[in-house]
């Protein structure tokens, strides 16, 4: 049931603290900075040479996010849309680990990518929310999200849990491959342990509804970010368009000047996401769009910086480890999308033309 909420999506957004607690439960050690995944004891991934993350939609954004965490640890990792994977045919070896990210575990394109990878000799691992799903049967191994059932077509709590589970997995993998724990692993584990509380703080204090009201009449909505904030920008735009039916696009902030800037006008609000990844450069991009008259909503944990001074509005997130700040920023963007769609009286839980699970290619 919707448990008193008007929509499943809003219920699931609000369930995130509990979901994240379950995703990390018993899987991290804040004293040692170690990852404790029963499924994957230390050494499991010692032979892995490269990683492919295959997924669609929101799960692909989680895959992109994880690729950036792995790359930051010196691990060759690449995120692919699973629908493109069997067309592009990136080379795999027996030491390639293919991680399939799928909430439902039933997405046809992702199942197809996994089958192709297995046939080519790769190892496969499913990161999914559904026990016993096809993905878990097709892959060699599985890591469950434990986020609880997600009914709304728009994926919300499962994205947060996917990135969280993938952050743990990335740390395990990099420790196995490099033989050393990352230097700030303990800070990361502490931040992951605080994550449910940080998300709760956003849910309790967010001004996302006011932003949605202020910009209800806009022409289009743009989202920009760098590093792990790039997939968050894509995810913010995907959520916005799928439930509000308004035009929304996400870009890497560095891409702006190479085309998208032509679309920026005083009636295209820009959400700029700051997660501590070359924030100075994103601040310049923010000023560039403001110079074209666009209002900027900065999503940031910084309360005193130039970003706050120049932004037209701020959606605040608690201070945390930069690698997981994107999860918090995304919660604010989920709320903006939800309130915007609600103001427009859209059928939030069942957007037109979309299904929860896409079982055809
Ligand atoms: O079940 P999956 O995670 O494999 O689904 C993949 C996409 O269809 C899904 O993430 C979709 O983009 C979201 N429901 C959008 O909110």
C-alpha cells in the first residue's frame, strides 16, 4: 500500500533512509575502513583486469557513477548501455568482470549483454533488488540491494541503493586488485554509515517544492555536473522528464559550451550539481549560463562559497565524502521532479508510455 502517501514514488523517496540502512547493514566496518561483503571475501576479485558495467536508464546512471569510483582507484572500468553492448561488442577476456546493474533483474537488454559477455568468457555479477530474478540466474554471482519493493515506475530508492552497493563493491574490487585499501576508505565507510541520516535530513528540510513552484512555467530544465555528478545530472533530467513530461536534459558541465549552451535562455533553469569534483570549473559554467539570463539552482553542501553567493537558489545537502555526495544531490533532484510533476497533476506512478520493467529489446 501507499502507507498514507499520495504516490508510491513519494513513499519510496521517503523510504530511502531505511533502504540505505539495509543496503549497508553488516557490509562495512567503520573502525577498519574495510568492506565486509559475505558474498565476496577479500581476494575474490584479485584476477580482475577490467570491468564493464552494463545497464539501462537509471541503472545505467548508477553504472556510470560506479565507473567513476573505480577509475578514481586506478581500475579500468567502463559503463555501457546494455542495449548498445551487443552492438558495439567491446572486447572481453576471461579477466573481464561484467557487472549487470538492474533493479528488476529482468531487463531484456541487460540480460542479453550478460549472455554475450558469458559466452565470450567474462565473469558476470548481478547487482539487483530482486531475489531469484533472471539476472541472478544468468550471472555467476549476485549482490542484492535489499532496498525493498519499488512500485513507482520512476526508480528512486533503488538508484541510491545501487550507488551505495556499488561504492562498497568498488572498494572491495580495488582492494583486491591493488592489494591496498584506499587511503581514505575509513572516511568513506563512515560517510556511508551516516548516509541514511543525511538523506533523512534532506527529506526533513528540502525546499525542492518551492523551486518546483517558482519554475513551473519554464520552457526546459537543464542539469549539469562533473565526474560522478555527471550521471547525477543525467538522472535528475531523466526523472524530471519521465514524470513531468517537461523537456529536461542532463549534460556533463564540460559539454555545455560545445552545443547545449545554445538552448540556454532566461526561461531554462539550470540545476548545477557540486560534489567536490573541479567545482571551480562548474562555477564558471554556472556563471556562463547566468550571463545568458538562466536562473541557476546550485545543489551543494557548501554554505559559504562563491557558489552560494552567485546561485539564484541553493538546494542544500549535508557535508559528506565527495564520492557519495552525488547520492544526496540526487535525492534533492528526485524531490524537485516529484513536486514539479505533482503541480502539473501528472500520473506520477504510471507515466504514459513507460513500464516498470522493459522485457523486450
Ligand atoms: O530494472 P532495471 O533497473 O534493469 O531497469 C532499467 C530501466 O528501465 C530503469 O532504470 C528506468 O530507466 C527507470 N525506471 C526510470 O526511472
